[in-house]
C-alpha cells in the first residue's frame, strides 16, 4: 500500500462511489433545496485509510487556527508531509472523480483546485471546534464559484460521543443542525452557497485526533442564481448570543474591506504554494 499510485487510489474511490450512484443522486436531490449533500462509506480499502491516519502530520507540523471563530490545525503544503496524503488528495481531483460527482449532482461544469485554496489537511483535538459559517463564495482570484466541499475522514473508531462531527444548518444557525458523523473512511460531499451554513461541534475525545482530508470543487457558475460574492461568514451557536453579535460585526467589516480590496489585503496563506497550477 505504501507504493500505491494516484491512479490506483482514484480507481478505488471511483468504484466505491459509482456503486451507490443512484442512491447518492437521490440523497442530493432530496436535500439540494436547502443544503445539498450526500455521503458514502468505505471509500478506500481499510488498510489504506488506516495508513492515511498513521502518516497524518502531528499538530506541531500544522498551522494552528485559534480564535472565537474556530480552533483547529490545518495544512495545505502537502510536500511537507507524507507523500501518500498528497496522492489521496489529488486522487479526488482526477477528472473521472470530478465528472462522477458532477453526474450525481447534475452539474457538468465542475473543476478541481490544484492550489488547495482552503483545502488540504485538517486535524482537531480535545476542545477544538468550528463555529457555524458560510465558506467564501469564490476562489483566490475571484474567478470561479466555490460549489462543493469534499471531506474525507480517516480516524479509525471515531464515535458519536467523540464530537468533532460535521453539522449542517439547513434552516440557519439559530435552529437545529443535521449531524453527519465524521466516521472512519467516510466521504461527505456538501454544496456551498449563500445559505449552506455548516460547522463542526467540539471534540470531546480525551486522546483521539479527528483527521480530515478536504477538497473544494469550483465552477464558472454559482449553485443558486441568487448567490452573490461573500467572504467567509461566521456566526455563534444558538446559545452564543454575545459571540454571534461579535462575529456578525466581524463579517460585515471584512465584507466592507473586500469591496475596497477585491482580492483581500493579504494573500490567504492556506494554499499549496509550490504546486504547479495548470
């Protein structure tokens, strides 16, 4: 498994998804009026998925994001980590996988992002969290719309009471979320648009690490005709009234700044700087 090729990994992913294509299409169709999503388990052979976890970088080798918005560890600089992880992440970007996801969701204009803008690796430990938010609507150059988020979880034996699970808020962050467990060897595909609020609840595990490999797919067109450009917007949870006020003001201020500086005041550091973009 250590010397496996990206093509072999791609074939594993393709076979796992295509075997459930009809039911995944139905799941997406039934949810797309709010936040379209589906998930599929056992995406890779268990031995390979366990190896991903084994070689996942340590917290010390990742960038820590710690604020009232979020607390987690991330990295997009894949050449600093075990080569297997780079093969996995780019297998999800192979044309046959992108086209398959597009067929499931009824979209034929999807393309992947070799720069891993806001994608890559994420790790969450005890007390880590991600508040309800909307992803930035565009890519780094504001040329393409961000339309799908792919999350592949690789922590073995991760249970519901461990926390660190994906939450979708189809009726907004003041209501109850849909919880999608961050189960081992599970791929979650979710739509990103102007109302696709999502979050990760607090990790409760005393010693476990929730590890995730993520990609974004982009398109020349938004998923909803009403979509407009927006920066990443955070909100408080229903019980976090004061925090919600602060985060709302923060989002409004950053939106004003982006109207003045269209590509931002500084370049987003979460990008694969050395990867050749084609």
